[in-house]
C-alpha cells in the first residue's frame, strides 16, 4: 500500500511540475508577443547638472 501512495505522490508532483512550467512558458510567450511597452524616446539634450562632469579634476 505504501508503494502505491509513493507512485501516486510522484505522479502528482510530475503533473504539477509540468503545469507550472507550461504556465510560465505561456506567460513568457504572451508577454513577448503582445508587449505594448515602449521606452520613452531619449531627447538630445538632457541637462542634469553634474551628470556629464568628469570625476577626474582638470589641471587649470
């Protein structure tokens, strides 16, 4: 009887693993195919103050 419960538990584990992998795969497929997100277009001149300053001091 214990052998039967072992195989039943193993079968359930395998089935749930397949279901989980399938759901993750479908979710990734859906997001890859129907992704509507567009990153904002970069404007030419972004002035953020010190963002373009060199960390190395220039000799004056």
